């Protein structure tokens, strides 16, 4: 039975453990449910491109950070 690697498990033994751990942290933050700053709905916010976020419910679009909307 191996370790629980989560989202970084796709890399296997490649790229080194430090890089995989950092990547895992960032990607978990990116894909968690975020709250829209306009309508306060959670779970409808998606990333359009790097730093551009969009709420599917109210249609708000804003510039945020690369991996998190605020």
C-alpha cells in the first residue's frame, strides 16, 4: 500500500518530492470551491485564463491571482 498522493499522484516518482508537494498545494487551492465577490455564491466560480475569473451564476468577471480569485 503506497502513500496517498492526491492530485500530484499523476507524476509518480518524477520531478522530485518538493516540486510535487508545492504543485499539489497550488492545484488544491485552484480547484477548491471559491466564493463570488459580487453575489457571494460558493461553487460557481471558474477560472477562464491565468488571473481571469468568472461567476457562472451572476456573470461577474474579474481579475484575481493566477491560481486563486482573490
